C-alpha cells in the first residue's frame, strides 16, 4: 500500500499533538516532559512525511511505500547533529538553542516508535489487499 504522506494517520496525530501541546498542555498543564521533550519525541514522525512528500514531488523518491530504515535514520542523524551539536554552539543560536543529549534520545525513541507504527499499519493493509485479491481469484 502506498504511503499517505501528509494524510498518514501518525503524521496527523503528531500535528494535532503538537498544537495541543502548544496551546493546551504547556499553558494549562505545565510539566517538564511537555515543555522539554514532547516536541522532540514527535520530531521524526512529524517531519519525515513532509520530507518524503517533498522528495516525491521533486522526483527524488522513486517509490510510494512507507519510510524505509534509511529514510528514518539519515534524518535522525542529521537533525540530531544539527540541532544538538552544531546550532547551539553557533553565534546566531547561542543562548537560544541548548544542546541536550536527552533530546537525541527523544528523537531516537520517536523514530523507533514511528518506524514500528508505519511497518505495522502499512503491513496490515498489504495483507488485507492480498487477501482480497486471493478471494477474487477463487
């Protein structure tokens, strides 16, 4: 089954969770997790579908399947390095961005959860479609 990009259920959940965190959870139910790590946890399942959609539009992505391991790991590594190892130490972001290894852990946990959800969600649908085709042939 083809990946749904900006209509993917996990992506849409992360978009809703981001806005809920920004407008409801942080202001009315403040806690250190929602303030410091929730956005990091949803970073990969939020941004990877956008990135893959852009790659699809420009012809850089040659298939419409769910994100492969490399399509998850490469952004995880690049974004972790940029946001936690590079930007906090540049002049422009000094004092604005703070390097925190816990953010990298949150990115990684979010990537692992997203990968599992995408594999399960799109695998089940492929099985259902295969069963329908087999029934048609009988």
